[in-house]
C-alpha cells in the first residue's frame, strides 16, 4: 500500500512518541487503514468496531479529537491494483479484464455505515472523501484544519500532508505512535513532494504497481539525487518533460544521454540506470500519476469542511452507544457504560458553561442533552497518580439512565 519501500527510506526521520505526548488538538484518521488492518487479522466478529470504540476512547482521553475520514470513489488509475487485491482476497483469478472496474468500494459501504453510527454516538466529526481517504486527510492537514494524520499509507505525504502518525498503538504497556514530519523529510533527506511522487513511479505505487524492475530504494535515491542541480528547478513540469524525453527518445548509451536538452550531466553508472528506466516506463502513465498526487483540492472541485464542523466535539450519547454495542458487539450495557462514561465526563468538564448557565434548561436544549444522561460530580474521593500524571478520583451521581436500564431489564 502506497509507495513501495517508502517507510524504510523515511525511517531516519521517524520519531517515537507516547500517545500522551502527541500534543495536538485534532487528527484526521484514515478510517480505511483501521478497518482493513482489523479485517485482515482473521474471522473475529466485529473486531474493527471493537477496536474503533477503544481507539476513540483512547484519543479522547488524551485530549485529542479524531476526525474520521472515509474513502470515496477510487481513481481510475487504481483499478488494476484494486483488482489484484480482490483476487488475492478471494483467491479467484479472472482471465477477462472488466471493462468498467468497480471503484466505488461497495464492499465497504456497510462497514462504513456501521462506523458512522459509532462515531455519531461519540459525537465525533467525520468526513466523506470524494476520492482517496489519505488525500482528504492530507488536504485537511495542509489546510490547517487538523494538526496531523493517522494513517499507515505513505501516499499521504505525496498528497501534501505535513505530519503523519504511523503505527498507532493502544497497547496498555506502550500506547504510542511513530511521527513523521514533512519539514524533516525536506531538510534531512532533501526530498520534496515531487521527489516522493517520482519515487512512487520508480519503486512502484498504487497507480503503477510494477515500478522499475531490479531497482531498490538506494538506486532510486541515487537517480533522484542525480537531478539535484543548482541550475535545475526540479518541479512537476521538469520531471514530466524529462521522463517524456527519456521514454520517447530512448537513448542507447552515455553519449546519447549526454545530448539531453536539460544540460544534465551525471556519472556513467547512473546513466545506465536512467537508460533502463526509460525502457521500463514506456507504458507508465506518469503524467496522470503526477496529476493525481499534485492536483490541489480546489482543482479537483473538492469542498473541504468548515473549521467549526471538524473542530466541534458534540456530547457523547450513551443511549446510542449502548444500543449500538448491544446490537453489533453483543456487549452488556454496564460494560459499554463502564468505558463510555469517562468520555462523557471529559466532555462535561470541557463544557462547564452548560451547568453554570442561568438558563440551565435552555443550555440542555441547545446542546440536545437528555437530562437522564447528565453527569453530576458529588465529591473528590482522593488524589491519585495515573500513568505518572496527577489525577483526582471523583465520585459521580448515578445516572437516571442507569435506573431506566434496570427497569427495562437491561441490567
């Protein structure tokens, strides 16, 4: 998934960070990464929903608001890769190529709808991407609507993300993420966004799976470094012109290559590598690949959500959460509320204006809060230290909703 070998190339600028230290207010979450990762583990029922529940709880308890992003219609360039993945999943190899490949991800529509129900019960904002989820995550990040992206797909950087959290882990012994910053990729590795797209073409990516045969990350980086010259502005237009010349003229030797119209001079060993690239990229849709990654959201006619819609955390709804978890996870209401009530308490503590307002009833109506699910703190029991953080143990008044559950026979 993404550019082959990219994370290995970026490993030198990777930063390990405990989840409690990520230090951001909001993150865009590529939901498909979590869903597909959990689905690949095995036939455990609704594992993706269970993990989503606890991941949301974990982020919210760290004062970080997740903004879930769902996949839309895949680019036409991705049809072949999607077909190969489908064959791998089903074990069926089709000999006839479909004239209209299915790019709408219908298989995931039901799963996505279930995830949306759970997100709504938490009051968490979500965004439906018209195309790739990692592209929307990148646009939200580059537009400063969120502080970072949670994804394992390195394509987020090619689409323009500035900060990516990879290997998101909720392990009780080591809840953490691996942090990558685009400014470090530029400054330490001397790689621009255009360079990363070229890496995708050379090494293989979702839109050109084969890449160049027998070319690894070290060789690809040598090729990119050979284009770095004070006299050259290595942007998208230059790279397209260079690849067009390379694949159309097909230079046969060093002398032919040195006749290039770009005044490009490189060592013979690198020229031999470029000659092989020219042959193998003859049928590569490199112009379309550059366009897919480098076209802005405005030129795609994508509309980004407004700041308030992705920064507003609505009050969690225990009724929806209990109902959802009973139906989809077969959880007892008490178990659901055991994990859900701390999230409600966090929301209430962040919105004291509701309870301090002179027009208390109006505040409840404005925030659409049912008075049977209002949390009321009674007293501080004692001071505690939780994960090396000074904390208070608080006793709360039992929810009216608990009594309603008991009457209904749910407890």
